[in-house]
C-alpha cells in the first residue's frame, strides 16, 4: 500500500524551474508514495479573510511566539493540512520549510499514534539564525527533523533524540546544470556570483576593487530585485556586471557555462543552490571556509578562505586566472565531486516513521 504524504512548501519567487530542494520530488517512486503538494505563498495572500485590520492583528498574533517567517499563508497551509489529518488522508505531513510553516499542527503529536500522521520538518537556515526563527517547543513535538548540513544538528540536540535527526545533503539537477558544449567566448576570466541570501557583498566589492586594474578579470553578479535597488553595494565598479531578475533558466545556465570561476564569499551557509549549480556546470570554486561549505566541497574542487580575507580571495582569483591548468583541474574535480554523492534523495527515508 502506498504511503500518503501531504507536503507543504513555501513558494520562492527567485527560484527557477530547476532550482531548490523541492527538485527531489521529481524522482520519488510514485508507486510507493502518493504526494499531495501544497505550495504556500511567502506572504499573507493565501489567507481567505481580506479585512486589513483582522489580517494585521492575526499576523502579530501568529508571530508572537518567535517565528518571524510565519505568515498568514502558512496558517492557511496548516489549516488545509489539518483537514487532511482529520479525514485520515495523510500518513505523513512534511514541512519542507520548517522555519516558515511548522507551528501549530505539530501539537497533534499529543494524540495517540493511530489517530494522527507522522509530522516531519526540514530546516535550512544556519544554527546561528534558527534560534530567532523557530519555536523550540514546536520542534520537540516533531516526529523527525531533516537538515541539509551537519553543522545544523547541534541546534536540534536536546530537543529531539539523535535518531530523530537526519542529515540529507542537498542535490541538484545535473541534467540541466552541466558544462557547456561549446568553447567559452572571449579572453576575459569571468567570476560569477549568484544569489543574495547571506552573500558577503562587502567583501566581493573589496576584492573587485583590488583587481580593477586587471582588465582580463570580470565579476558577473546574478542576484534578485529582492535585495533592493542598491543593497549589493557593487554599483559603479567598471569590472562588475550586475544582473537583477533579467535572466530566465536558460540565461542563468548560459552565465554559468560562460564563467570560469564560481566566486561565492558567504556570511553563513548550510546548503547552497548556487554552489551546487556552479560545480554541476564544472566551475572551480573560491568561497568561504565554513563547516557547511566544507561538507559539500571537501576536496580539490575549491579554494576556501577563512574569514573572507579580501587579499587571499583576490590572490586565489589571480592564481586561477593566470594558471589555466590549475583552473581546468579544479573544474574537473568540481563536476566529479557533485557526481560522487547521490544528488537526489527519495522519500524512502520517510518509511521508518510510519513503521515505528
């Protein structure tokens, strides 16, 4: 008999068709798992009551317990999930974005096991941020937690037994994100930075300023309008080209394939779409030495710099720009690294929660 899963995920407007942790759903065995997906908006628009005063009051009420990301659309998602539970149409409720939407339904765990589904949540944010984004009492009620970086597990120890915490490394669509089939055009060494969340734009600017005299090195920054009109602080540099929501999936892929290096200084991290997309396209990486980044890039495919030292980052870029043999070797290691682990994890990992 197939396992029925009600999955709640948050809509990310800046994600493309081939990006995001939800990609694993394309690989689930449909004969073993029936998945009903509810996608919640990252705002209040799904909530049926339109009165602004009621919305404002209720928004404050639902965020009072510390879940800053929890919106009225998340409340709507939990109400819909509750209906599934009451009619016994779900064996598992899986919150794909635990920081956003897991707040009220986990209290069903007080009910006897035969009267409720298993409740699972996946968390994505670094441990330094989780304390301000989650409610620990809610987490303690969950049947299982999955995380995308080993570094996150420390936050959940003490809230749940170790056997209820699983690390599942994030994967990427390696059929779409792949090296280009045609030679790269031009003689410029292109460093690409993609994304906005927890990117260290201050350091990127310092590095770009240090290398501005090198006319054969460019920085291509693909970010989102969600960062605001000037939040990157990279405007006005002659060696920086900015792209803000002007690229579709094919355009993003072309930028990766025409680049020579993924340059990704980070403030914090767990899993990172851009990091995986870049190495899937065969790009060597210059990034920040963080435990989570090291978990994904433990080998020769990356140069990781502690504390984002601008001089060391600039020196690493100069070395690869002027030593194409090293750049090519790292590029080969990057693609090999991604293919060395299973890029997508099926929901077979959920089966023990039903049996136990």
